[in-house]
C-alpha cells in the first residue's frame, strides 16, 4: 500500500497552497453539474474544487485517498440524488458518514423533487433543477455557503492569533534538530515538515489566511534573540520549550502567575537543565505536581539496520541506540502580554519533544481544531484578548514515518484562568 505522504504530495501538486472543496458524487451522471460548480468556486472564491478521481494516484488504497481528501477539505459537497427511485450510492453515503464523523463542514445537493434520506434530514441541503437557470442558482447558493464558512474560518484564526493591536508580530523559534548522535534520532533524511517547524508553517499559513497580503509577521531565532525580547511591545508567538526557546522559559511563568493548573516544561525526573537533557511536561493542581506521560519505542530492528547502513555510507552516525517518541503531549497557553496587557498577546506552543510541540502547533493554527478549542473554552473566550487560557494537546506519531499528521492530534482538555 502506498503511503499517505505520497498522496499528500500528489494533492499538494494539484491544489498548491489553496484551501479546497471536496466534491462527493457518482462519477457517471453528474460531470456537467460538477464542472460548473468547480469553475464557480474557483472564479468566485479562489478555492480549488476537486473530486477523488482527479487525484491520480494509481495503486493507492482508495479509502486512504478519500479519507485524506475529506480530512484536508475546507468543505465537503455531497451530491446525493438517487440514480433511480430509492437507489442511493453506498460509496457517497460512506464518504458522507466519514465526513460527519470528522466533523467536517458538509453541504448536501439533491435534485428538486427527490427525497432526502431520513438519516440526513436536518443537515443543510440545496435542492436544484438541472436547467440553465437552476444550475446558475445552484452555483450561487454553493458559493454563498462556502464563503460564509471560509469567513468563519478566518474569524477563528483572527480570534486565536491576533492581538488587540496586531502589529508588530514576531514568531520566535529555534528547532533543535535530532542529529545522528542524539538519543532521539529517528531518521536519516528529512522528507517533510515536522516538529517545531509545523508551528512556523502553520503560523505563516494562518496569518496569510487571516490577513491576506497585508501579512507582516517576522521570524526570528530564539537562540539569537535579545534577552530583552519580551519587554518590547510585540505580539509574540513562541514555539518550543525553554530548552530550545529561552523566551518560553521566561514568559510562560509570567503569564501563569502561579495560577493552577500550572504548566511547566522542565528537566525530566532525575535530570538537570544542562546539555542535552530530557524535557518533561508537568502540571500542578491543588499543590500536587505531576508529570504528563508520553510513550516511546525503539526503532524496529529492520529499519534500524537499514538506517545505520545508510548513515555509515554517508559517514553520519555512530552506534547510539535511538528511540522514537510515539505519543507526546503539548501545551498551548495564550494570554495578554505580561508587560503590554492591553495591546499585545503572547501565544506559547510547546511540548517536551518535537512530537508534542508539533501537536500544539497544529491545534493552534488550524481552524477545525481552533473551533473545538473555542467550544471547550466557552462563549467569547477565544476572542477576549484580556483572558489567559490553556489547552492540553496529545500527539500520536504516524506509523509510516513516525512524524505527525493532523489525524494524530487530539485536544485533551482546555480551561480559562480567572
């Protein structure tokens, strides 16, 4: 079976960096309807619109492909007109079921006069006629629906990220690369974005969606930033624990002010904060400090043997026995800037390891996860830049390359400080 990473690459080639709409329908009878919708979505909204058969991935498992397309889509359009009386497509209904399970935005399309199945009643449906006037009206309604959802997505990103005065904005990051002598080394060559870099990519993408071409966010090295960084009247977006990002070590305690739950990213039990120490995530509640556990495993022997041979050929690796983190946690804390409370915000996204940090970064910069965070925090909290809140996130590594996909991210808990 081909890997999801390969399908992701094909999808990226097809849609570029644009958000896209995924159309679910039978392929035989609805091509003219789909073609008109595709052109309208592109023309009116600047979004891509694709069907599964346009993602040319011969040899790839069909369900893997469909799952990925639904997972990544902004909106799922499902054309559910029966091919004949009461004969609905089982494939279309499977894909609708998966979209509902993934809490995706779903819009149903059906020819006027046909009955919507009982299980789908109550969901948003557009009934249309297959005529020139009917098709034009369908395209107008679909574009209006998608526009409202995209506008909602932009509003979520703005509520999560922007300070009361949005500029200037600084991303502060310095990913610590797990090199060939590291105890956490897991692969020889990079093939996709992972760890702290997910935050950099996610923030730039989110700012671009929220602010368009007016984006003016800076990226600076945490290791080369002034120790007086936090005294500047800047919105700060800090990626990584204090081990890789000293600003996190200074600003996170100042934001929490001793309130509980109190979150720390410090040396693991029995470790000291020197050299390549292990980091752990701690939570203090009721005066009791506990470690939030993760999971790790040795690299499978066959993979390790191959890696070591490749490394020896490249002259890069000693005989260290590396481990792979398969489950990790990250913490998101957002609140007013400690020194500029009325005008700027600080957003911390960090975990003990790159897996946890990556999970926090994805949850903080993707509208679907931000929506869940907003629901957990309660009405209007996300948009209130005077409040400080926390979110605990779990990241589970993908089995095919031990990096993180959005499917491996789960929001565990969230809360607001008084």
